[in-house]
C-alpha cells in the first residue's frame, strides 16, 4: 500500500511540475490581473480624486465669501493634482507588481539553469 501511495504522489508531483507554467500564464495571470485591479480600485477609493473634483467649487468650512471660495478652490485644486499624481504612482506600482508576477517563473528557471552550469 505504501508503494502505491508513493507512486501516486510521485506521479502527481511530476504532473504538477509540468502543469505549473501552464497554470501560471493562464489562470494565474487572470488571478494576478484581478488582484492588481483590486489594488488599483482600493487606491482610488483611498485617494478619491473624483470626490475632490466633484466638490471643487464648494466652499470649505461654510466660508461663502469671495476669499473663502478662492482659498477653497485653490486648496482643493492642489489636493486634486496631488491625489491624481499619487494615483498615477499607485498605478505604476501595481503595473510593476504584475510585471514581477509575469517574470518570476522565468527568473527562477534562469537561476536554476545558471546554478546547474
């Protein structure tokens, strides 16, 4: 019985080793893309540049005089620019993570081949 279990485990391990690259670049890539979009969505919800843009002309702290409106507009404009820049940096970060996901098996394979030489 032990020999049958060992044979089955060995066969499954060999199949998994050969199936891994196929999974990584098919179902795994879809999973990685979903996770990256989820991270990007979380960054957008956290920074919320659209919310700041929607309230661009609304005076802050109930200051409805001219100076209050101008200061509120300028402060919100700077906030929108900074948040869009932050969201752009977050997009670059998510893209780099996805590219690392794509390159990781190739780097490991290269490392194994290089170590064997």
